[in-house]
C-alpha cells in the first residue's frame, strides 16, 4: 500500500477510534487529604441532620448534603437518609477505603426559623464561604434555642383552635371555650413533654381534655348567658383535633414516598398513624367518661356548616399565623403563610362552588398553596415546607373526624349509625390524602419554576460581578 494511502487510512481510523496510548489521564490529583475531607463531610452531614430534625424532607436533605460537599470539592458523595439516621460516604482518589460518617436523628421538632437560617447558610457556602467560617456558623445555628417561650407556644396553639371555631361561625362563648379547651390540652401536652412521656400518650391526654371540656359546655345553659343556648360542643372538639394534628408531617410523608425514600416515608407514616390513633383514643376515652357521667353527646346527623365566607377567610388566616408561630417561624414566614392560606381557601371555595367534592376541593387548594409557595418561598428566602404546612392546615377535616368517632361510640346496636360513622371517618381520611397529594404535586410542579428563578438570579449576579 502506498505510504500516502496508509497515512490517509490511519487518519480516518483515528477520526473514528481513539487510541489507548493517546487517551488522557482521567485520574484526579488528590488535592484534598483525608482530614480535610472528613471536615467537609462532617459539616455537610450536620447540616443535613439538622434539616431533617426541623422538618425538611429526605429529598431536600440529600440534595443539600450533595450541594455542600460539591461546593468544597468533594464530588461525588453517596448519601443515605432514613427516618432516624443520615449516612454520607466519599472515596478519595487512591484511598484504600472510603470516608464514611453516620449521624443519628433523635427526633423531629419543627423549627422553621432554624431551617431558614440553614438554607441561607447553604446559599452562602455555594457562593464561596470559607470552610472554617461555615463550620462556626453551622455550630451557632444548631445551638440556637427555639424562638418562642413555652407560654407563647401554648397561646399560639390555643389561637389555632380559635381560628377553627371562627371558620365555623361560632358565637363569642364558643370561641372562648375553644380557646380555653385548646389551651388546657396544649398545657397538658407540654407537661407530658417535660416529664419525657412519649408523645402518643400526650395525644391521648390532649384528646381526653378536649372532649371533657366540650361535654361540659352544655351545662352553661343553666346560666343567664344567651350565647350558651346555641353552643355546639362539636365545634370545640373539632378545633382541638385540628390543633393536635397540626404537627403531623402529612405532606413530608407523602413527598418522601413519592421521592422513593421508602424507609423515611414508612417511618413518618407510622408516626403519623400512631399519633392520630392517640388523638382518637383520647377522644373515645373522653366520650366514654362523659357518657358514664350522664353527659353523653348525641352524634350530629349532618356535617358542621361553615360560617359566613368572610369569617372563613379570617379563620384561615388566624390558623396559618398560629401554625407558623407554633413552628417557630419569624415574621416573614408568618406573613407569607397567612397570604398563602387565603389563596388555598380561595381554591377550596372556588372548586367547591363549581361542584367538586370536599376531598377534591381540598386537593385543589393545597396544590395552589404549595405551587405558588415554592416560587414565593425562594424569592423571599423562606422554607417552602414552612409556608405550605401553614397554608393547608385550615382544610384539615377535624370536624369530620370527631363526627365519625362520635357516631361509632354512640351507635350502640344501631348498625346504620355505626356505618355512617365509619363512612365519615373514611371521608376524612380521603381528605387527608387529597391534601398530601395536592401539596406534593404543587411542590413538584413548582420546582422547575424555582429552578428557573434560581438561574435568573445567578445570571444577574454574574452580570453584576
């Protein structure tokens, strides 16, 4: 073969095939030693652990750990988040074994102000914050106490129940009784927490106190108060049920299940079920106690009607504000939560008006609140989980739960009343599922919007630099 032809063929072959001898060296030079890698991983896992404790989803925790590690040069890292532990691992080039750290999550205590500070810290780390400064800032954030004192938290919890009673159009005496009953239940739960009693029993005690106070309220008819004649005990118990279900991670459990974090979702769903069962047992115990005392309540034949539309919006805003304070939020989160709660209720009322069932209408309201909450939360630098939780709580079916339980307890040998109670409880569970699905769908569809806003902000920042 002529030399010219051979060179042409060789050139054509190199265009198609890469020669092994000419392949570039792809192994990275180890510029991060094991000590530095351990410090970076420790910072990332401590941030992730704290986020999981204060209410973030497993997906957000995983993404945050990867983001922090990558900002300091560790990529890739392997993260495993379960319900009660976080594991992170990274293998340095040429290392005999990977560096692996494990943090145990002791419990979940929502603190949205702390979550907001952690998200701000992660943003600064991404922008180039020094490692030593980031470690010191993370340590300071982890040591921050809860924003509000226990007395203020109890008042916020009682105000939450007050908001529910406002939505039902209760008179002034029922509003006072709802506030007092919720305050007594919240104080009881706080005392149980100080005594380190499991939260399951605190839920039972809270439900019992609420039911007893509601059953005693008709005795006020023997006074000279005209408002005592129209008191509805079901409103008092329903407002307390919403209070005790306020801290449950319904949206977080649904989001973890959809994201594929099976262990975390299973743990949260089991916790949700157990704590809801505690409320149910407390109410059942209270109903049986007052029945023995001769103060039994007859099950209502129909769902509790809501009050006038303006009062519904006032009640929804009061509930959102109380939930935000109860979860340790600052003023910015409180304002955003109140606005989104009004939007969610607009979606609920609008969907109900055009003929949607209660569950479907609740899902529509939750979707609107979570979808816009993703964009608003990013622009205002607040956690999306904080504003979403507060916004959807006014739609929690506390009245339906109580009506179903009351029907089961008072049914006796009447199978029709028993089945009506079971059907009502099933409907309440459907509403809860609709809220979780609607909120999760809004979060997922809102993530591209959030990513677009993030890209625009970063592009503008680079242009300014």
